[in-house]
């Protein structure tokens, strides 16, 4: 019991202290550059001046309307995307016909970075609250849809490990957060080009997994991440659990997506 408490305390300490020290170092370097360079405040204000202006902006009401707008965009977008994702996931899980027709196109759309769609959304809906809410909704739509499908699949097949499948559905594409760089142009990062999002996702899991997720449970989750694109994309690694196979089916094969887009869905279309 004591050793367990010590291990949890050490994990928390390792996660809090390094970022805190990095922040202190950043402030110190910032102040040092201001002093050594003798920059005027309108070019590079010091951290103290920025902090004071931040407090003033809060107290005089400058920040409040902007914060309210941002929170409204996040709230509307999250609720809208979550509701649409749950409805879509439920329909896809319950209707084989809807799954055959819609799933390939949803997976193909998921492969497009959301920020790449931002200019089109701005053209279609303008640059106001609704357009920003649409972007937020698209971000959370796909994870919610896949997770809803996973939950419905666990209801249909109770012997599936619900916690494992749902966790895998949430984190299987986690590496994509580091696969791309977002600036004036959206490009693959150096680590994204060399390693790919699967390996990056495994590294993120290893770096941030809680102490309770160890041993066979962590291996099972990592296995689901490795094979979620199928055995061919995982160096021939076979499915070692029904949850891994279920996630693979939910996420859809690249071959299925390409076939649906290039040749259409059999029985539908002109």
C-alpha cells in the first residue's frame, strides 16, 4: 500500500515539476532578453507588463465578451458535434444498410485534417460564431461517432471488453495530434513522416498512461492501436483479441474506403 502511494506521488511529481520549471525558465529568459536587448515595450514588453495588462483587461471588462464568445463557440460546437456523433454512431451500429452506405465516406472525411476545411467553412458560413462552432463540432464528431458505435457493439456482443474497446476507440488516432504541423500551411511533421501516427500514438500512451494501466491491460490497448488499420498495415501482426478486431471493423479498412470511393457501393448509385 505504501509503495503504491509513493509510486503515484512520484508520477504526479514528474508530471507537475518539469512543466513548472520550464515555465519559470521561459519567464526568466523572456525577461533577460528584454533587459539585454533594451527593447521598447511596444516591440517586446516584459512579462510583468504583460501580466499587469492582463489583469487590467479583466478588471475593465475588455476580456469578458471575448471569453463569452469563445466559450459559446466551444459549447455549441461540442454539444452539436456530440449529438450528431451519437446519432450517427447509433444508426451505423444498428443498421447494416446505413453502415455499408455511410461508413466509408465518414472514414474518408475523417482522414482530412479539420483545419484544412476551415477556409471552406469560412466561405460557406462566414467567420462568425456559427462557422467556429461547426469547426468545433467536426473535431469531436468522429471520436464520438466511433465511440458510440463501440458502445452499441458491446451491447450486441456482451462478451466484448467494454472498457478496452471504448478506450481504444478514443485513443487509436491520438498520434495524429503530433503527425501534422499547423501553421500557414498544414504539413506532416518530421516525426510524422518518419514514424507515422500509430507509433506516435504508442509513445503518447507510454508517456501519459496512468499507473493503473499497466501489464496486460496496457498491452491489450497498445495492440488495438497497432492493428486498427488491419494486419497488412501492422507488419502482418494478427488480431490477438476480439476488441482489436472490432475496432478495426469500426474504423474501416483502407481498401474498403478506396473501393467505395473509386467503384461505388454495390447496389447503389447510377
